[in-house]
């Protein structure tokens, strides 16, 4: 069994190049959160040539809409949401230097190609493990779009946040690799 690879955003092209589909990673540092509504607003800013609420260069965006924290908690349940809903916006963010996204489910061919072109990765967080994932989040603060509630953009400080590389910069796709491994001829 291979040991997880420890990564600390912001990531460089060289950092992304070391990650291969199927690798387990532990992320320590800063993650940003954004879901559908926040992505739509980010995209509108990009289209107008305006400054984004945070510098995406080298960063990872976690697709999550956490529940409110209970007393004594930093954040509530923080499981991943389906990544495909952000596919329309992702290539442009990768072009601006975003190095990775974290969610669940597969990505479109357009996003996979943009990841290859811009040397970025897609990581999966384990769905159904929202309470466990929340324990790796040590600090959470809203940085933009507070009116969106759970979908506001947050800056998370994480320690050993677990994820698996699904798509790497080489075009490999863990989902397709898994199907091929068990495919029967004829």
C-alpha cells in the first residue's frame, strides 16, 4: 500500500506533475470553497475583466456547501458536491492558474483537456465522509458572497485533508482506469 502524498497549496506545475491518477493525497494548507452560484459570479467578474475575490493562481477549489457549525465546531458537515455542475466554468479558471479542484463524480472531456493543457489536477473527496472531512478543517472564513449562505466562498485552513487524484496532467482518468481493469473481453 502506497503512502499518501502530502501537498501544500499553492501548487506549481512541478507539484501537479508529481501527482498521478490513483494517488492518495493529504492536503495541508489553504483550500477555497465554491459551488455553482459562486462560480457563476466568478465567471461574471472574469468576463468583465474585474478582479476575483481571491487569487486563483496555484490554488485548489473544493466544491462544498458546508452545513452551519454546531457550537464548538469550526464548520459543519463538509462533504463534496458533484463536480460536473462546475464544468462550464472550470476551463477558464484553470487558464487563470487554478491548479486543481476537489469534488465527486467525473469531469467532462473539455475539463480533462483543460487540465492537461494548464497542468492541473482533479481530486475526489470521499462522499459520505462529510463529518470526517470536517475534522481536517481547522479554520473557515467567508471571503466572498456571504449572501449565498452555504455556497459563499470560504477560505479553509486544513490539515491532512484526504483526497484521491482522479484526473492528472497526463490525461489519465481513475474512473476509466477502474472500468478497464475489470472489463471482460467479448
